[in-house]
C-alpha cells in the first residue's frame, strides 16, 4: 500500500480510500476525541499525487473540489515532515482528487499519508514507515492506518494500528450521496443519543467471522455511529435503503458517513448492484481491498 513510482521529474503515488468494516465507540476521551475499535480495509478508489522538486512547497488540485491552501492535509503533512526533519527543500505537489470528501472514506488522511511517503522519498529524509505513522497521528486520526497493512484493526483515536489479514477476495460496492456529514456533528449526536447497549465480539473475533460468505458476514458490519449519522442526515438520501433495495445482503456505513459499502461475493454481483444503485440516483463504484506489497517502480517518460 502507498507504493511510490519514480518518474523522470519526481515521484507519483496513489492514495486509497478506506472503509470501516466495523466501528465500535468505546467512550469519550479527555482530549475531546473518542476511543475506538475498528476493522478497516483500504480499497481501490484512489486519489493520485505527484511530487516534483521545487524551491518551495505548493499544492495544485484538480478533480473534485478541495482546498489547496494550508488547510489541506497534504500541505499540513508537508510542513510537518519538513519541520520534523529540518528539511529546507520544497516540492510542487499535484493532487488529482477522486475520493469524495466528507463521506467517511478517509481521503484527506490518505492523501496526507501519501504526501509523507512521497516527500520522504523525494527529499531523501530516511524516515521509516513507523516514524511516518507516529508523525501522521499529529496530523489526523486516520493517517497512521494508511501507512500500514491494507486490512487492520485500529484502536485509541486511531493511532494504534494492528495489521490483520482477511476478506481480500470480496468485491465491494462503494456508494455515496451528493452530501457529506460533519464528523463533529455526528459525534455530538452520538453523545446525545448515548452508547449502544448491545454487546459484540472483539475486533479480532469479528475478523475471523467476516471471512464467511457475504450473507453470513452481514450481521457483523456494525458501526456505532450510524444511528447518530441518521439523525444528522435527516430526510436526505438514505443510501443504506437504496443498496438494500438494489439487492445487497451485507451493507455497512463507513466512518461517520455519509457513504456506505456493500459486500458482494462475485464481480458480476457487484456490477449489478452498482447499476441498480446508480439507477436510483446515487453514485457508486466497484472496489476491491488493495494489495499490500510495497515496491519502487521505474516508469519511462
């Protein structure tokens, strides 16, 4: 995951989206965050980043609209890495945005992780993935998970990442409405509603059970934030209902919404779900869990 490609003028890298196969909220923390336990998978919906040497750090964005100033997590990652390493080098960074922001796919955090990996290589800072993950935790809670295994269990506010294996043969249908949800608003609604009372197995046990066929895995795709996200969503598009009406048997919400995913046993099942979901007016695509091998590629120009 986060493989770099060497180009004549610099480095390129793809930043994947993620889905939370399960998400359990364990309780509030003194720092204002919540402790979590979540089974997360990186999936094949990508942003693309390119890095070229330059006197200063600049970001140009295309595709889906996102800020290109210092509020963008890519810029925060670049500034933080330079500060940590005492690096005075610059880079012109090009971000092609395909992961819809504000949907729970973690695109901004993935971009930040990719920026650290790409600039670490471009600037030859020599930091390890473990060191980059520690640095990434100061930028965003989801950043460390993109610097590890494609399937993992995250704990704390997201800074503790345990590699895991499983479920790689599935096809996933990613579906999202034309609006995002504020993570802060969803957690505030969660706190008002109170914690779920239903007990559930620990994440490691859920991972084992998720290795079953889709129909059997459906009962374990639980996200504690979904009732709160429903409150914040109000009367707007119900993506879960659309996926179920399209014939999906295993549906889950990722992050704090507003996106959902459905598991499919075969490529044809996934394509059929996408077709029906799009016909209902909701954006959707087929994805898989990404490969985990790290490698450096030379691409002729």
